[in-house]
């Protein structure tokens, strides 16, 4: 039970607060939010990329391709966070 509370607090601090700062803040707050969100997305890219490679090597190609697509989507989101221009729209 305590683990769920701790996980919820971590998700709130690492994801929700930077998103609020990114959309509602300006200046230094927005810059800090961009840096935190970029770090979070880079960790996601690394984890999904490695696990996707492992899945492809283990002949689970559908899972591997799906995880590689998640990593590509994270790259597009990082581009949007820093430029403010969605790449695909």
C-alpha cells in the first residue's frame, strides 16, 4: 500500500508538475520543465529501445516493433517540447 503511494508521488513530481510548468509557466519555469520532461523521455526511449531490441532478437517481432515505435514517438515529442512545432501535423 505504501509503495503505491510512493509511486503516485514520484509520478506526480516527475511528470505532472513539469507538464503543468510547461503549459502554464514561462521563462525559467518552462525551461526547467522542458529539461525534466526531456530527461524522462530519454529514459523511456532507452528502456523501450533496449527492450524492443531484446524482443526482436527473441523472435517477438510485434512487441519489438511496437516498442521501437514508442521510442520514435518519444523522439517526436522531444522535438515538439523544444521547438513548439508538432512534426507530423
